[in-house]
C-alpha cells in the first residue's frame, strides 16, 4: 500500500523540492498552504519539473499560527515532514513575536501528528540550533552541539530555531506517546531552484552581484544544495535508525565570502563585474559590533567554528551531497539567471 506523507509549507523553497522528490519516489503527498490560492503555484512549478499527474498530491489550508485544519492535514498520513516556518513580512520589534510562533507552530504539528497516530515526524530545524556557540576553531561541530539561545550576537531568527527545536524534543520526551522524531539541521540553503521563489540565503549572492556589498567580510560559511536537503529529509523519514536523531545537512568543507566572490568573478564574468575584490578587515567588524546589531551578528559569524561534520548523515543514512560548496554556488547563480532573479 502506498504510504502518505504530509509536507508542511508546500510553496517553500525546501518544501517544494521535497514534494517533487516524494512524488518521483511514488509516495502519496499532502501539503499545507497558508492559502489554497497558492495551489496553482505549486502544480505549475512541479509541471516544469516533469510531474505530469497530480492524482497523488492533495492540498490542505493550514497556518502554523492557528489550530484550524491541522488534524485534517495529518489524517491518514504515515509521516509528517514539518518544513514550514512562521513568516514575517517585516522584522519583529519584539523577539517574542518571532520566537512564540516558531515554538507554538512545531508543537501544534507534533500534537496533531501524535493524535493521528503518525509514525514519524521529521522537523526542518537549522544549523543555528547547533553550532553558533562553538567558537573553538580547532574543534569539529557535530549534532551533539547546541547553540546557547542567549549567545551574544545570535540573530532573533537563529534564536527562534534553537528554542523551537528544544521545544520539539521536550514535547517528544514528555508527551510524544511513542511518536518517532528526527531533525534536519541545514546550513545556508542554496543550490538549484525550481522557481523564482528561493531561500533568504540567496540574498548574499544578490548583494555581491549587484555591488551593494562594497567590501567583502572574511566570514567563512557552510552551504548546502536544496536537493541534498530534501534527500536527507526523506532518508530520515524512511530509515529506522534516524528516530531520535539530529542530522546536519552541509556540503563538505566550508567556503568564505571572498572565495564565493572569486567563484562569481571566475565563472560568471558577464554578470559579476560589480562584485567587489576588496575585503573588510576583521577588526573593523569587531569594532562596529560594539555599537551595531548587524555588525554584532557578523562578528559572531567571524568567531564561530565552521569545521562542520556531515559524517553522521553519511554513516547512518547513506547520504552523500551531490554538490560541493563551489557547485552549490554555481547552481544557485544558474537558477538566478534562469528565473530572472539577477
């Protein structure tokens, strides 16, 4: 009998890629949308990716901030991939406005899944919940690490991810009633897009390409292709060994902002003429961090350890990223060109 998977947030950059891969694997898929008016956007995108029939795809209108329809959404599902995140059109003035919806949203999904006897929930968490407090650059960051939610310089977005994942594990421990659970903790998600709707991480590439980044900070970064993130979610759903585990999703190694700029100039000379070759000395960022919130966040990115291990996903789930860090950048720019984002 064909199994049914609920994917929350079907219009999202990651959610859409997961739906595509699940349909290609033969699963029945349900997905939640904040408004059913977005249904055509999903089907049109999937058509462009080769999906000819939508007999195995169903839509349910549900919002993470409301109880409505969540029990209908999970009804009859074997698995839930909790991908959706609360959406803010403007940056919240009070951090509680960002944190509360993130925490309440995942608990709402977990309760509905438990009550409907779903086998397993896989949550899209974030590397922000793992590695932002490890500043020992001689160490290796693994899934055993947790970010301190009170870490100086931690953005409200990253803090909300830490607290939401903590709340999820706490719920499973106290009230899960046997519900299986795993998390995927991706680094910056880039790569091959299915449409012009991309992740916030593409903003970095836009700022480099349009010249608005006048000088490039020497910040190291870990990146991952969205196709690899989707693949890892499905592996964590299918593999019995994934229950109770966290998995970092990252391409091998790291790549710095100046290295990304060099890739753009070398591979895309026609559109990279505005990419700055100047770098920002670390001391400038550290000095500005005393007075400026954005600089304080950048200073944390400079200090944190980027020796990130993806060995657990490889060994436990047989996962292997299809794209190196440079290939992730190239796939991202190719998508930006294809969909007119640059």
